[in-house]
């Protein structure tokens, strides 16, 4: 709870430092606010969440030992289909950068929930700094501070960081690297310094190594800027194009080696996953469908309802502002291109896809506060106006946090995202940790709860299956020296007689829920 309270204090101090014109202190306090609230929430769920998080955690744990061989099951004793990403051996379902980050964290902190989520918490805090910096680049510091604080307390971002939303840590990483590449582009257009070209290439390449095409967003924004450049600046276009191509070349140098490597080492898995990823564009994958207005409909889920009005007001002030046309084009494109692409051209609809626009949505929202701030500083008696501004900003941040909803999800049993019972999850996790004991050393565990076998493997280090093979298969594996243990029953999935009567098979009597 201390971390949670501290985050509010740090946020208040960032506002105080802003009005005292202590820029460095503003950066430090914004980072502290974003980091502390994420550190608080990543420790609330003492289990791995359904679907993505538990799979990412297990693969990352295995990559901590072998970073260039992404594996779900390190010892696939039972037959498997490499086209089933949920029960595979070589796991190329996701690009590796965010998994490497999690693997490093596991190396440092051990195999636990905190280690899995720590990189996302850190990237979220660093992203708040990027948003703040963009405000200073635009010479609209109040817009940057407001947007950074709104992101600090973003409900959707925090839930991604905790793994509670299906699209979780890879989307946090994607959000960071894509935003960082666009920040570097804005720095480059402001200063012309070559080091920002390098950063554009590096961050874009890393973004591709998290989630493919979205990593190229910075070049779409850059291309739009060049396309809309006025004729009086046409002379600079060849140089700009050359620099863009150089940055793109560096991007390719970053992401291509991994693609070449996996196609050489794991050709079948790599080819299948490449086709599977491509099929998201023209097919509905795993039932994730929706109309062209899907993301607009779910806007209030990703942001507070109040931010709709804030965005409209901010859009007006953003359009009327005196910031450079270059930066207006970049920010507009950073919002519109992903939204239009995923809404109109991609058949599969997943909320996490368009959250990549969140920093720039919030920057536009920040212009509503910037407009009010610019009005206030023109008045002789500024104090009442500043108080109103601070109250409005604090209120919007708290509303965007959706605190009471977060508390309900954490402490009153049900999650709107994965419909899980917290008590049952913590109960099962405690049992999976028991499997670490020497009693089960060398045993293959059968009859686990469906879809929780990755979680059981993560905590126990054992080879766990959510089913049991037929008698002939068990006999043949026992001849080869394999030993089995099995959960007695799960719901209606009771063990057959040939397992119960086999005295060499350990029966696990702890009941999963």
C-alpha cells in the first residue's frame, strides 16, 4: 500500500516541481509515480494469469537457460503438433525481445510473478518519461506533463503490466519501443542530430522483434511528413529520404538476423508461425472478430469516459496550437495510421493492437490542460486558476486509473478479462509450487487443469500435461524409464483404472479448483 500512496505523492510533487520550473525534478517525480504504482500492482496477483502471461512466463524461464532456443516444453515426452502454440516444443509464437527481457529478470529475481512483470513495470515508467519529453519537444510542457500523468495512472496500461489482460507484456514492450522510435524521430526533426537516426533504427528494430509490422509505424509517420512537406522545403527531401533509408537499414540489421536464424534452425515452426501471423490480416483468428467500429466501441475500456471529452477539447487546442507542422503530422499519423490499419485492414480484432496509439491520444488530451494553462498564465491573479487546473488534472488521472474497478478485480473475486476466481487461482498455484519438492523429482505430471499446465511447469520445473495418455503409451514410456504422477481428479476428469491401479504411478491427492 505504501507504493500506491507514494505514487500519488510523487505525482503531486511533479506538478509542484513543474510550477517551480524544476525540470529535472519533474522527470524524476513522473518516473517515480509511474514506477511505484506499477510495482504495487504487479505484486497483487500471486499467480500467473490466463492465456498469454503463463505461456510467456514459461518460455522466458526456459530462455533464461537457453536464450536462442525458445521452448514451451523442454522435454516433449508426449507427441505434439508444432502448429498448436499452446502445447508445442519450439515456441516461435511471439518474437523474442520481450521474452529476453523477462528471461533476464528471471535470472535476477528468480522464477516468480514479480520477475515476469518487472520489465513491463520499468518500461511503463520509462514511457511516461518519453511522453513528458515529447511535451517539451513541442514546447508545450503542460501538455506533456498532463499526458505523462494520465499514462502513469492508465488503468489499461497497468492491467497489461500485471498480465491481467490477454495481450500483456509483449504489448507493453511494443508500446514502449514504437513510442520511443517516434520520440527519436521528433528529436531528429527538431535537432537534425545523427544519433537520433541510430535510435530510430534501433527502437524500430526492437519493436519489430516484439510485434512485427507495428514496429514500422515510425516510417509511416516519417513518410507522411515527407509527403505533406510544402514545396518550399522540397530541397531537403532527398537528404531526408536518405536519412530515412539509413535508419530503415539499421532497423533491418536489428530484426533480420533472428528471422534468418529461426528459419534455419526451426524451418517448419518458423514457416508456420509466419503464415499464422500473416493470416491475422485476412482471417478471424481464435474468434477475435469485430466490425470496423470495434476499437471505437471499446475506447471507454482503454480510457476513462471523461477522456472522450478531454480528447475532443484537446484536439481543438492541438489543431490551433503553434507547434510545427512536422510534429502535428507525426502525432496525427501516430494515432490515425494504427487505428485505420487495424480497424479497416486487419480482420482479427484484439484490444491490445491499437493501444499503441495511447501515448499520442494522451498527448492530444494534454493539450486541453495546455490550453487552460496558457489562459491562466495570462491572468494577473493566477492562483485560483492554477488550483482549478491541478484539481482537474488530478481528477482526470484518478478517473483514468479506475481505482475502484481495479480494487474489485483484485480483491472481490472475478476478473472481467479472464473470468477467473482469485482464491481458486492462488489455491492451484500453491499446489503447483508443491510439485517442486523432491517427492516429484523426475516425474511427469498428468491430469493437470486444462491450460494451467504451463503455469504448473513454470513454478515446479516438472513436465506437466493437462491430460493423460492411453495405457499402451504409458506402458511404453515406463519401459523407457519414465515415471508418472497424476492428479487424482479435476472436476469430471477422473483417472482411469489403469492409472489408479498402477502402483508405480504416484497419485496426487491435492484437489485443483
